């Protein structure tokens, strides 16, 4: 298989992990060329596919990564974003939930969970994710989502008094 003209070698599949078990790129210390045995290389390739409008091909690559390295946060989070862009909100929600499970301190899956639960009309859950995002990110980017959820639940909407940036 070749991805963007690079020759690949499936003989010795290696998932690069540091001493703690986290998937990392050894960079210049990599003993072989990047190929489709490396989840980081595949993730970058899928991102390039998205840039040129190949969403379905990118999804296939993200699925390949997850099969190879089911604990690779980036693949789950990126796949969720693609599904969300395709309005497949349930699938996006499931992928964001997995990304959040893998890295609960990162704000982007929480942001995605708030958006997808709003789109799935699970407004109480959406508010929970908005609160969690505000706790971690402290930037109030989800205030509009919160207002939509509160309004859908019949609650009065109160605008936050946040400073202008």
C-alpha cells in the first residue's frame, strides 16, 4: 500500500510508545521511514486527506489507526470531528466520548460532546458538558450552545457577563 506516494512496509509493524506507554514520534531517532505501520504518520496522512476533501478515505485511515492503536487519542478525536462535519452526530458523540475517556484533561472532546449532545437534543447532558468545558478551558466558547440547551429545556437564558477580548 502507498499513501501519498510513499512506499510502505508491513513486515515489522511498530507502534511507537514512550516509557509511559504514550504513543509518541521518535523523530530523528526513528529507525525506519514513516509508513502505514505508524499511527502518527497515518494520522497526518488522514489530516491531509481531509484538506483535499477526501472525508471517507480519511475515516478509513482513522479506523485503521484505531485498530492498530485503540488508545490513540488523536485518531478518536479527529474521527469524531469528521463525523460531526458529516452530521453523523451519534457516531461523532461516540468517538468524542472515547477520546475523552483516553484524555479526560483535554478540552476538545468535551467541546465536541457538548456540540453533539445539543445536536442529538440531549440538552441536560449538553449542559453538563458545557459546565465541564468551562471548568477546564475557562473561555466560555460554549455559551451559545448552553443558551440553546437552556432555551430548549424552557429555562430562562441569562447571558454571561464576560469580558470582551
